[in-house]
């Protein structure tokens, strides 16, 4: 077998240098940033060296194409604004190593992908969403990041790189290797998680508007304080969701912007993200109804106006039984007694790709369950174990 773990680890550490934070192994490589584009150029060169044909589509999704029908492996290489070095990058570099080993040993045809904007600078797994037909390019171009930048303007940085569209029909399936981004495997001392299903997600930006006023002279009883509205909403929501959710359900207010955000002014507006996740699509809908009810109650009680942004989201997805069985066989061969079946609480490109291809996923542990942070890390033995399971599922070894 031509699989080379040292070459794989070397490439993984080299990719980390694009947008290196200077703090531990952290990276700052948001979608369409200069480090992101530089990383994609480097990956394209490595794909070419591996005998694949590099191709950027209009969104900046980067494919390394094998000849003829092939199995597609990969993930994404963009990062959170302050992110970890393995999130997404692991799946891309492992896919590259498996494809290279297949080329060198005369194995099956393997193609590679690094999807763009998985981390949601402009939405929810935007690059794979457009590629799989869930969102048109014209619709995507109208999306804005938290700084107000249009996706259409951001992707202009791709310039001459953009080529023809890449048709899903040339691929037989998709497998994504990823870090767990949670504590389950690390706590249990296990090396491999075979994903059974990926939770669904809903994501919406909400704005509450009251009355900006003087912080020293406006009586508390007369205030229309937008931030107090958000505080009341958060408190009431947690209580009202109690009888709707399960221990696996999560919801998050993750981004808050106050206007005018000054110490001596009663806030007139607050703009915030509301995100919720669960493996049951019906429960996601019930949560949405509760969120709307609580918002309107708070708005009425505190004399606030509500503006709702577009509701973005993806449905829960079960993994393909055949691809999953191949991963399970690989896990038993590579890490006997040290693997498990498990759901994914995090969202991944595989959710979108499931619209057009059979999909499966495999996890390796995250040390202390940390991800989306500079401290994110995984033991090299576990990284290599994930690589070997992926290779076996792809027919290498």
C-alpha cells in the first residue's frame, strides 16, 4: 500500500501555516480571505502533483478530479474567524493522501474536494449548498457577512481561478473525515467514530428595535431598551423550551451587535443570531414556533419592533448504509474495540452533498472536546488512524 502517514502529517502541518494565528496551532483563515485563497492555491498544486486535475468552480469550491467515475473524499479548508487547525483541513488533506496512494498503487479512482465557506461566513455551509443545488449562485451572491460584505464581492477574489462547473454525476459517493468537535471519543479513550446521522439546523438573524435615548435621564419605566429585550427573550426562551427539547438539543445566541453600543446611551437596536439544532425535523419546527411566540411576547411587553432575517437551515440526514458499512469494517480493522457508532451534533458539508450523492462520515477524537478554538488538537496516532479507516473504506489497503 502506498499510503504514507508521514507525508500526510507533513501536508497537514503545512496547510496550518496559511493563516497561522501565532497562538498554538490556531488558524485565522475565513472564506475568501487572503490566507484562504493562498491555501487553496497550494492545495491545487498538491492535487496536480498527485495526478489529479485541479478545478475551481464559481463559488471557490476546489476539486481535484480523477479520470472517469470516482469516489469523492474531502471536507473544507476555510476556518472560523479564530479557528482550529484540523476542522475541515483534516478531511481535505487525508483525502489528498488517499487519492495520491490510489494513483501510486493503481488503486480505484479517488477525487478530492475542499468546499468553500463551510464555516458560514455568509450562511450555512454555503459552498456545498450551492454545489448541491440547495441554493443558487444568484441567491448566494446576495448574502452578507456580519460586516455587511456581499458574497458576490468576496468571491471576486477568485479572479482567473474559476473554471467550469463540476458535475456531481461523475462521483459515486462522498466520504468526509472530520474531527469529532465534542468530548465523546476523547472521554471514552476511543479512536474512531462512525457517524450514523447528522443533526438538522436552523439559523436566523433577528433585530429588536426600541428607542435610543440618554442613559442618565431616561427613567427605567419609560425605556424601550433593545438589549433588555434580548436579555428577557433569552431568559424566557430557556424556560419555554424546557418541555420541547431533549438532552441532545442545542440552541445558541452566538453573535450580538448593539446600536449604538455606547456606555451612556440606552441601546436602540440589538441584532443577534439565533441558531438551534436537533436530529428531529419536527422538533426543529416546534422550537421555531416557541422562538416566535417568545419574541412577540417580549416585543409587546417592552414596546419593541421585530425584524426577522431569512431562515436558513438544513434537514437531518442519515448516512448511506453501504458507505457506512465500509467505514465500520475499516474501523474494526484499524481500531478494534476502540470505535463506536455515533450521531454528529455539528453540521458538515456531507449534509448538503446528500442531496446528490450517497454520503458517510468518520470522526477522530478532539482533545478535551475542544473545537472552533485555537486550542483545538488531536493526537497524531488518532489522525493517522482516521486516515487508515478512510483509505480502507475507499478501497485502499
